[in-house]
């Protein structure tokens, strides 16, 4: 599943790079590696961070689903030899997003429109929107994520909320 998702993100990122005049190779590299920190259980991911001296925030310790982003950026640099800082930061921020994202960060944050992703309410609308107004699509993605987590009683990282807030204000 992860392989198929990864290939989907890689080509989706290429398409968005074409649309938004980003470097296509960088976008594909970021897409290919964005989940490379996800191998292993949550516990193993946290242990790998400790082993490599990667400092985790309180949120990341409470929400292990977030850890693979930072760990992935580390592996991309140290194991896969990526030196492009833009690619590394796109991997770092792909799960929570952040205000004022670079275009490459936005492209990878929007990973959940890729073709293999499970159909969720609003996905069709996000898929259309991302090729027209990527900031508005980010707002829809972040809104969906925050709502989904709240509905399921899961803690929400303050950065996920900031992302939503920033991109929803931007659209007004
Ligand atoms: O790695 P993927 O499954 O392709 O997607 P992702 O990196 O965007 O998200 C990974 C998981 O993290 C997904 O199940 C949603 C979850 N997530 C995203 N933001 C938050 C979060 N989980 C918590 N608890 N809090 C967040 O703010
Ligand atoms: Fe991910
Ligand atoms: Fe992913």
C-alpha cells in the first residue's frame, strides 16, 4: 500500500510542479521520499529518533503519527543523500503543514489527493481545487484533517490548526 501511495504522490507532485512552475525533479524526489520515515511501528520510529538525536516535540511524543515526517527528512538527508533543503523541508512539513509554506511544501502537503488514496468526503472537490487555487486546497485539506481528528477524539497538533487558520484567513 505504501509503495502504491508513494508512486501516486510522486506523479501527483510532478503534475502540480508543472502547474505551479516548480522544479519537477525536486517535486518527484520529495514525493518519492515523503513517507520514508514511516517504516516500522510508532514505537520504533520514536526509538530511531532517539538513536539519531532527533529531538521530538511534546506533540510528536503524544501523536506518533506525526513522527515519520521529521524522521523521514533525516533519512532523506543522511541515508539517501538529499542535499536540497527545499526537498527536505517539504518532507518535514508534509503531515501538519505550516503557515507560509513554500510551493514545494504545499505540493507535498496536498499528497492526499493522489489517485490511490481512499475516497473521503470532499476529495473530488479538493482534487479539482488544487489545480486551480492551491492555497484554497490546503485550507480544505487542513480543515478535513482537523475535523476528522476531532470527530475521532484524537489530539490535534497546534501546527495543524495553525495551518488551517492561516490558509482559511488567506482565502477571505
Ligand atoms: O503518511 P500518510 O498516511 O500518507 O499521510 P500524512 O503524513 O499526511 O498523515 C499521517 C497521519 O497523521 C494521518 O493518519 C493523519 C495524522 N495526522 C495529521 N495531522 C495530525 C495527525 N494526527 C494527529 N494526532 N494530530 C494531527 O495534528
Ligand atoms: Fe506521511
Ligand atoms: Fe503519505
